[in-house]
C-alpha cells in the first residue's frame, strides 16, 4: 500500500494528498482522520477518475498539531459521534485552517483579496455550545433511549453519555435525560430535545408527536425541579412552543458593552456560542464605526442582535427582516432597552429585493449585513445595479457577517467588481470549535470615484 503525504485540510476536515498519476498532475485523495504534514496509508472507500476518498489506516509521521480528542465519542470508528470533525487538531490550528478556507474562497470564487486580514476571533474550545438540537430515539430491541447528535455519515443517533462541547451542566444531564425519556409513556413518540441556554436559565424544548399523559407531565416537572431546567413543549411546528405550566424566568443574553439585554424564546435564532457573540457584536460595531449623526441599515436584523448595539451609537437604525413575527419581536426588544426612539423595523423578502427596494429604504451611510447561509446575493446585485446611477447615494461602509465563505465570496465579487467597493478587511470567527463550520466577517469600503 502506498504512503501518501498530506498537504492540506478540506472543509470537511479531511486531509488532502496527491497520488502519482500518468499525466503528472497527481490524483487528489481525501483522507478522513489525516492532518497536514502527516504521512499515512489509506483504505480507499470511493474512487473516481480524478479523485479518491478513504480513511487513514496507518500513521507513520504525526503532525505536531495533532492532539488527543477531548470527547470519548469522537473518532472514525463505527458509532462515533458526527457532531465534531476536528477534535484531533489543536484549536489554534483549527482557526488557521478556517482562515485559509476564507482566503481561498475569496480568491478562487471571486478573485478578491482583503487589503488586511483581521485577527481571528476565538474563545473557549469546550462547554461553549448554548444551542443544540438533540435527536431522541427509543431503541425497543435494546430497551434503551439514545439522546445526542447523529453518528458520522449516518442517520442513527450516537450513543452519547457525555458531550464536552455542551455546557457541563447539560453534558452531565444526558444520562438522566435518557432515563427520564425511557420512563415516559410516550417514549417512542418524542423525536427531539432542543437546548437553549440563557443567562442563568437552561431551557429544554421537547418535541412530542402525541399529547402527553398526566404521569408524563409529572415526570417532566420532577426532572425540571431536580435539575434546575425549564421544560417547553412543542406539539407541532415552532409556533406551538409553550412553557410547561407557564411563568418562570425569561431567557435572555447580555451585551454588556452596550448595556443591552436581549430576551428570546428557545426556538428563536440566536448564536450558538454566547462568548463569541459578545466579541463578534463588539467588533462589528467598532468596524462599522457609526457616527452620532448617521443613519444605518441592518439587513437580516433578526431579534436585533446588531441593530440595538448600533442604535446606541448612531442617530437612527433601520432593521430589516423577512418575517413579520421577528420584526415585532425586534421592536419589543428595542423598546425594552429604551431604544425605540431611534430604531425602526420593516419586514421585506430579502431574497427578492431589488434596486427600487433599496431606494425605498432610503440612503444610509453604513450597512450591517448578516444573512443566513444562502448569503445576500439579491442585496449585493441590487447595489451593483444602482452603481453610478444619478441621485443614488450608496453606503460608504458595509460590514458583512457571514456563516458561509462560499456565498460571502460570491457576494464580495459583486460588491468589488460591479458595485464600486473594495474589500478592506476580512477574518474568521471561530463560532463552532472542533467543527468545519466557518463564520467570518468582511468590511467593504466605497472606492474613490
């Protein structure tokens, strides 16, 4: 069996090597479990004309960045948890890999390079995950309940006793939760538990496909009292989520740098990593640099995670989101933080926005853009279509927060090559340590005419 020298890591945390080929170009081999700088042997599972994919079987030269995984359920073996992909790589090296992914996407997809790369934002590598969607399966043949993430490349639920990326309190709760679900009358009709952590509050949302019996509700109440959690029930879609028995502390997170408290419901979108979110918001507002006499637009504003901090610095902020429900919640949050006077919120379909919509939104000196994985193509395209149009005043600066480097690169190409901007700054945000997920931030400045 040939030895292969691993050159790099791909977005799926697979080592990338090249096998000698007749044309001299080298056939690409993707290797699970291998790290850059290592010499390995591979058991090939898939083979195509120009690439192969397989699993490392023998390690002859080990990377200095290889570390012992911090979770007993991590690995390449059958049944290993698929929630993390990079635990065998030092956290600092994980950040470097993600920075390279960002730079490669910007250049190869958009032919754009940032004038300056920002220092990466990173924080705790363990116990950081305040949001998680845990699958629940009652395995009748084994008479047991499984709760956790799916196995690697499988629809089966991993047999997890602990999860070090969850808060310690929640990790320690996994086995008691399994016992609880196993004791319930509806144990085979409870497919999911969603975790939402706030300041001093841990909420668990139980999805149930049938009405819960009185004994099951009593079991949930006893568990909540014993473990200090809130149970929320979800009989159907997200709109049906409600707190068991009502009342109780409100879920919220703090942005103390701006004197803001953000209440939320457990099914609302909030950042998975509250430690990083605080730093992310602070950096975004500092880079946006809104002035007291300026108007700002926050596109994809959500609950106001960026809108409200910006409103403490700018004269006026417009938050735009696609859902009337979210817009109403953002207004409530602004009022609760004493920021109703200089904020406004609108609901628009941001994936179909055009030049006329930008004119209707009005001119603003600065934009904050924080789209989902699909990116902000329509927004960037509308801005490009208005470039050079008489009477149109584009924003002088755009801060773009991205959770997908490919769609960021696509939109950056439009902004730089067609809308008259230059990419001044870019850098990664390690929101999800030990995973291949790349969060990033980019700053676009209007180029001189």
